[in-house]
C-alpha cells in the first residue's frame, strides 16, 4: 500500500495518520532508521499521546501491508505488470520489471482512490499540515535503533510538494517513478512508458475493490501478536 491507501481512514487523527506514513518516509529519506512493527508496538501506550499515536500508526501500516501483499488481486496484478513491463521495456532481465510491477499497483491504487474521492486527498494534506514534524521525528527516534535527523525536514517537504496529486496524470507519474528509479539505482523509464501507465491505470481502477479485500477496522495495535506492551 502507498501513502493515501494507508492513511485515508485516519484523517481525524493527524499523528496516527503520520504514523501510517513513517515507514515510507524513512524508506525515502533514512532507511537505516526504519521502525518495525514490534519496535513501534512497545510505544502504543506511551504516556506522551503523540508518541503513542505515531506508534499506533506505524503498527497499522505494517499490519495493512501484511494483508495487502497477501491479497490475490495484488499478486496477480503485480505479476502481470512485471511481465508487461518486460515487454514494454525490451530486453530487461534485471530487477526493474519486478520492482515496477509491485509499486505500480500501489501508486495506481492511490490514484484510483483519489479519483473516487478527491476531497479526501485535500483533507489528507490539511491533516498533515497540522503536524509538528519535529515531534514526529522525536517520536520515531524513541522507537528506532538508529535515530534520524532527516525526517522532520522531509515531512515539511512532503507537505509542501503534495506529489500524491501527480499520480492522476501519466506524465507526472512517470516523473515521480523516475525519481524512485534513481533513488533505488535502476535505469530511468522512457517517455513512451506513459502509454503503459494509461492502460495499467484503468486495470487497477477496475480492480480497486478487490485490492482492498482484507481491509478491516480492527485496531492493529490491540492485537497481542504484535503488541508486547499489551501482551505483557
């Protein structure tokens, strides 16, 4: 899952919402500082309500990734996209097609959900603007075995740029994808890849409900299998 699919149900709780984005934020700006579910679960009852909310959001993120990546529609579409990418990109036997197959489903699901309810994305960014990035960085540094001094600045930039809006446009999405390609050390995608994005977009939109099978309103941080604080 990507930022919007993770967070759209939690817009009334900005620090929880931020927690659902933390693993992806750290994946961009400071991978060694990543926080696993069990590390965050130890803080879901923290005396600092903002630390607790961020921790609960992180646990929710990992919980949702678990069922999403096991979803049959996700497995089928990511496999299909990987094969189609190989055909579209020519002789590419490296990691790029498989990587694209995975992330395209996630990014295009965000685009499909925004198309259904664009006001939710406006509300998403309004909620993010209510955050104090320094407090999120502080919360994460309580949980992470390797503290980060980059996260707060990145959150500010994330809110300013608003790149989730770009997923609705094939050319802008290609630009964002090539930023990701550069970050992970893979070759950039040609402009002709926009044609592939257009057809893939429709396919994900048509399967959006199937991709969300498994989503539930259960509070992941109350699950004793992931919460040592509650399991004792």
